[in-house]
């Protein structure tokens, strides 16, 4: 029997029919594509970033490089893309068309500029065109406008706060979200600054400046553009843990609505983003890899998950994990855990033995039948063996009473 | 041509095509890289299987081939002909998760990509002696390579005109392309091994001759040269063949092989249930013989042929006539084969698949029409060779050796391969040859 679960969620005063939207990307740089995404069921889309600077957007190709992990393609995806090469007139027209066709879907516009006048002017134009939300890219790692190479606005808290104010001036009633970069020393400081600058929300975060790899035959880095290359912005599953940390840090220390993006591939990732504080989740690499159709599985998975947890609405997830998150020094030192094996599940690859021997505490021995034997005296419960075991549930950490344990191991 | 024969594979078409680069990387990526890997333990030749797969994953095919080569000079061959499903792949831990890693195919791939880039250092000339190897089959070749790498002077004496033994003349080209064996023989040449052709042991090559020629140790690895006879009436008819002869003619005569198959007539019956019987039946089908039946005493799950071989035979269109005892080969007035008569059997004692345990079932007599009959029930050591050696023999009439060392009752003479085991896999012959080689080296080192 199924109870209805409400997937819709509010963010910056706007109701999304689900937490799932498309991030500013090639996925959203064409009105017909976005229309198809809406028809497929996405709650909203952030149109690819626009601007009004004099120089035309000069894209280079190839601009995309996949990072494989063993037999899996696109563990990460690097790009040297720039903002939309379409004129802002075109973007305005898209906003109007899409809103007319899909009044219940959220059409957000992404922008960047180089001068105060333009930050304000572009925001005004997008607001007047009918954008539901304005997202400002303070964080595109490549092709920065009007400043020193490689510099991102999101790396200067003071400037970020100030520019947020300029955007707010032009945006009028339209909520403004600032898309920040994880590439900073203190993410909280930046988030606090844009909040004080008047931002309605934060998009956390963006791709990470990266070098995607080197062709070992020619020595040219990827992507190879006529024998030369440059740094890419890395997205995809590889950066998910970084994004999770960024969202969690902002949620813990800055009271501001968060839309999460960077490395979410499925509903499980999205749920994790929400559990540390995101209200909506933006996707880019996953639909670029597998198409808009993944929205069916995102919604179905999240809905069943919420139901299984006895929740009625997606919003109930937001921030639920934060109480479990503390600083390192606050972690418990009073309980000892040890690794235990369910030998019925063991497939005798003995990777746990090797890992513990060469990367742990020599707490595992091998029986004559190759089944690992745990030495609970030596085991400190580090968790490495669980990480290497290919069989889920074969190894687990169990609490043992501290009294029975030997003298404390202070080696770590 | 029947419809079935229209779709048949060509004789040279490989059973298992080589992996392409990306396929190999994908397959290698599945490997768990176990500690003290069970696959490595299961390899009779001692190849570091997990190690070479790791190198393939890292796109280092030459390094992978080096690991294979160091343990098994016939690594390319074994990648194709090893019964991996009962050796390394059976041991694979990944079986518990999904399917075993396709180790044989990865080994064949590694070899093909890396054998021409191996590091082969010329052995240092610190030779404790000179050694003769009699027979250039898998055991003899493996021993010769091992001895050469240990720094000994090695001479191989072979009755035929080329090396390889069963690899050269027995295993069909669709399972083992000629160039694989040739690549391995070139490596053995590079190790400095000398070959003497057309020297048949017991005829124009005598043990005393080798002793007096100053060899410090002698390895006998002659294999089993003589085909066993079923021993039924009609074996003298025109159109009765022995599998080893037929397979050799097919393998060694690329131009004439189709003509040869055609000369057998449209219906051929093969007697035997082992791998050689299957190889013969499938070779003949691939060369255009219209119908091939395989008659054997054992049931489908009881045949000595590897299970994968039996499945292959069925896929190729061989008609299996199992649990059947051939009684007589019939002939026409001209003395030419016209058919085979047989009878169904059951086992007296369950689980014992030997001829003396088979009981004919009255009323199940049958007759198969045949233009030719091929007997493929195994090989024996040629009569007269062993008897003259004054070496201790086993009750089965094989050379007795110390299982740990390969040493015969004469401390200077070692033996390996099928003439010790009575007939086993290529990789077991390699393992036996290697072991004997090391012991020979050790015994000569001790004498220095």
C-alpha cells in the first residue's frame, strides 16, 4: 500500500514540483532542449550563463574530456566550455517562451558580468524577461570576465558580497542565488559575505579547477586543442564528496537556502545533498551522460525512499544529517570498535589481510582455509578492511566494551 | 551442401577471437587482484596470473607478457589451449560475485600484444654442463627454455622436422594458430637452444650415443607416439584412420587439407570421447565433411574431453553417440569402409568409466553408415623404445620418475611430459618439463 509523498519543495520562495533541476550547462542552452527536459519531468532548469560584454564568446573545441575509473566511463567530466555563446536577447526570448509554455516549471537564468553597470543591467533584463530566479556565476573556473586569469569572484569574500548587492539592485523582486566555488580556503566566509550582500540563496558549488590528464604518447594534456591545453572544470561523481562538504559547511554555519550541485548522479546522491542542507539539487554531468530520462528514476527513487522513512514531504530530509556532523576533536574517543567477519560470506580474495598488513595494524591473519582471522587485540577498528572487501556485509565494525580492551593504542 | 554446412565456420576461423584492447582492459578491470591469488596457485606452470592481469589493466601488455613468459615459455599457446575452466578460472574468487575473469583470453591477448617486446637477456656463460633434451613437444620445449635460462648448453633432438609436438601437429589451427607457436619457438631460439631434426630416439638416436657425446644429463620427453587401436574387426579396411595421423596431415598441409577431408567421403564416424576425438570431429566438419558422428563409451557428462570441448562439439554440429560400444567396422566388396556397428552400454559399477566396466545392453544394437572411420582413443608410448632403456617402469608401462624431481632410476636421466603422465594437458607437460629442468640444473650444480 502506498501513501502519497509530496516531492515538491520550496526554495527562495519558489515552489519546485520536485527537488530536481538541470544546472546551467549545455543541457540548458537551447529552448527546445529545455522544453523536452520539462516534458520529461524536470522541475526546473538554470539556463546556460549569459552576459552582455562586448567580446563575443569564443568557444574552443574539443571542450570535454571524460575521466574513466577502471571499467567505468565518466567517473569525472572535465570541460573548458564558456558561457552561452547566444546573445542575451536570445536568452530573454527563451525565458519568455518557456514560461509561456511551461508556467509551472521553474526557469532560472544564470549570468555573469565584468562591471557594476552590467551586473545590474543584466539582472534587470533577466528579471523583466520573467526569470523565476537569477543565478550568478561567481565561480566558473575558466574564461573569467574582466579580471586576472584564473581568478573567480567567489574567491574574494568582500568583492563577492559587494557584487551580490549590485545584482540585487537590478533583480528587483526576482530572487538571487550566488553560485560559489569550492576552491577557497574558507567557504563559510564567502557564503556569509554573499548572504550579507543580500543573496536569497547559494548554489553550492561548481566544478573544480583541474588538469584532466596527459597523453603519454605526445605529452600533451587533455583536452588537446591543436597541441595545447588548459585547465578544466571537473564535474561528475568524482567531486561529490567535495560538494557534500561544501553544502554541509554552509548549512551548519550560514543560514541561507542552498541549491546543491556538483557530482550528484542519482536519487541517492541527491538525498545525501538534501540531508546535509540542500533544498534542491542540480544535475548536469548525469543527464549529459545518460539523458533527461533519468528524471523518472530520480523521482521514483526519492519518493520510495521518503515513504520508507515515513516522511510525507521531500523537505523533511533537508539538514537531517547535520546533527551528526561535528568537528574532529568532538568525536567520541570512549568507544572501541573492532572489525568482525562473517566467514560464510568470505570469497577468500584476502584483500582485507593485505590491506591490514601493509596499510593497517597487522590485525588479520589467514587461516589454513584462507579465511581471515581477526585479532581483536590488535584491531583498532580503522575501517580499511571494510573498504577493500568486495562483499557487502562480510566485514563489519562492532562495538566492544572498553574495559575488556587492552591498553590504548596511541599510534595514530 | 546442406543448410547446416552452409553456416559452418571455416577451419581457420578462431574459436575465441582475441580481445581487442578495450575489451581486455574492461575484463582486466574486473579482477579483484587477490592476495596470494587462487588463480596463480591453480596454474600448473606457476604464472603470476593476478600480476599479469594487473599489468593489462594498466595498459602494460609487454610487462604482462614478461610475467607470463618468465613462468611459461608456451604462455601464448596455453592461453588458448588450457582447460582454464578446470584450472585458474575455476579458482577465481570473482566467481562468487558474478563470473570468473576470462583468464585464458587475457593471457592470449597479453601474449599477442607483448611477446615481441620481451626482455630476454642472454644467459651468462656460467654453465655447469651440457644437457640433451629428447623430444621437442611441450615438455621438452619448456625444459629446454628453462635450462637455457639457467645458463646450461641445451641441445634438443627431435624425430620430426619441426618443434612443437602436439602443438605443431595435433591441436587444430582454429584453436591454436600456427603463428602463436612460431612466436614461442623464436623465443626459444633466442635463448640459444640448438635443435637437431630427424633424430628418432631408438632408431638413429641412441641413449649410449648421447652419453658418450658428453651430455651431463639427459631429459626424455618423447611423448606418446603410437596411436592405440580399438581392436575391433574391420580395422584393416580402406577408410580406417588414426586421429593423430589425420590431425597432423590436416595441420601440416594447408593446401591439401580440404581435399583430404573430401577424400574421406560425406559420412565419417570418430571413435573416442577425449579432446582428440572432439578435435578430429570438429576439424572434419569445418573442412566440409557433411556429417560427423562421435561414438564413445562414456555419456556426455562422463567423457574425458573437457566440458567446454563437448559443448563446442555440439555447437559445431557433431552428432554424439554416447554410452555406445563399437563392435565392428563393416566394409563393402572392394574392402572399403561402409559403416560401424555398435551396441548401447551401461556401467556395472557406477562412476567408473572404463571399458571393462561397460556392459552391453541387448537389443540396443545399432549401425551407422560411414565412408570413413577414425579411431581416437588415445596414444601409447611406442613399443620397443622404453624396454631397451633399462629404466624402471610403472605398472602402466610408463617411465617411473621421482614425482618431486622428474629423475628416473638412472640419476643422469630425467623424464617429463606424457611419457611420464600417460597423457595430460599442455600446461601440465610444461610444468613437468620445468620441474625436471630445475632438478637437472640442481644436480649438475651439486657436481661442480
